[in-house]
C-alpha cells in the first residue's frame, strides 16, 4: 500500500498489527508523525471517526520497513530517519552523534534566565549535534559563539545543523578537549554551557541496547563515577569565564550535590541547582566572581 488515502479504520488496524510485532507505542506514533506526516493530535481524532480519510506522505511499506529495522536491531528511529525534532528545531542526526534529549532543552531556557544581557561571546562545550549552539544562536542573534567537540563526526553534524538554521557565520566550530581549544578566548566567555558525558561506566553498561549499542559512548560514559568530564569543566571555569560569566551544566540525576561542590571548590560563586521537567535536580549553574 502506497502513499494514498486510507480510512481511519484501515490505518488504525495497520498500526495495531505493527505494534503487535513489538516496540513502544510512543515510538511508532513518533514515526507516523515525522515520516508519515500524521501528528499525534490528528491520530487521536481518527479513533472518533473510523470512516475519516487519512493521507500519509510516505508509503506505508516504507514506514513498516523502518519499524521492523528498528525492532530487529534496536537502531534509534532518529538515526533511521536522520532527523530529530528538538525545541523549535528539526535537527539532522546520525550514528556517532548523541540524539538530543528533551530535558536538555531546559539548558537554553536557563541560559536566557541567568544572563540578563546577551553575552558578546558564549561557548558550547561538547556540542554534539549542535543543538545547543543552534538554539543559543537563535536566542542571541547579536552574539558570537564557539562550539567545541572532540569528535570530528559530531562537528560535521553540528556544522550541517548550524548551516540549516543560518547560524554558521556566527558560531565557530573547534575540535578538541573541553577548554583546550578555547584558550585564545579564556577570560572573555560570558556564558559557557555543557551537556557532558556524565553516566557512570557501570550504569552505561546496563543501558537499554538502543542507547548503549548505537549512540556514541564518548558522549555518554562519564567514567567510573560519571564525574570525569564534569571535574575538568568545573576546574577550568574560573580561568575561562569572563568576570561575572556564567557556567551552566547538565548532570546525572543523582549528582547534584557533588557537582555543586565541584563548582564551589573551583572558586565560583552563586552556585545553584536547577530542576528538570520532572522536578529532578538535573542542572547546575555558577558565576565567576567580579573583580
């Protein structure tokens, strides 16, 4: 069956057959939305009107093949489609680059709330897909940004996404380890944010296969206690930030107290914890002292 009109009854029956093969309903409905052009709200209306015609933008056979491939190997649907909706962006993603998570969207909102005046220069450490860099470029169109990643593959993906949103001319991509590529700008960074690898190695080993076997370990595994990268970032912040500059971090759900301690040990001030969408302390912020 191709990209033709179905009745709601036909489509819902096909959907039930696909879900009977396995997988999560939310994932299948996400596939229907992004690849099939059927938003979740429209899908819910179909239950009320079985005779209602439905037009998909992708052949049903293609959708079903993607679903079966996802079930067979656990490959994330975002990689199979090459796309990931995030915040108000539609990002390109692929193997070797971490899939942006919904909770990470809050880093952008927190940045906007913590910085009263748009900084002249900001940095995104471990940019990955470039999601945070693209969002900050949209939030502060008059500012310049620096996006750092150790992975050449991630930087290529970030470049493509920044180009898509028209921000590539305002964000410079740099390869290297955390603060190292930023040395020429140390002391001038008004905001630095990072979503570093923070999952303890033993926890990473027990993650669901779709994450552990397909998403890059480099972007997830934070070492034995999950704090390896967070320690490095905290340690260099007082030197790299501009006076009064803000550091904003995402961390594991049980690391809040420890990360706040690392920021205080680094000599930063106004150290704060922030909650995620579920009320979990997932973020930390701090400032470099003013002269």
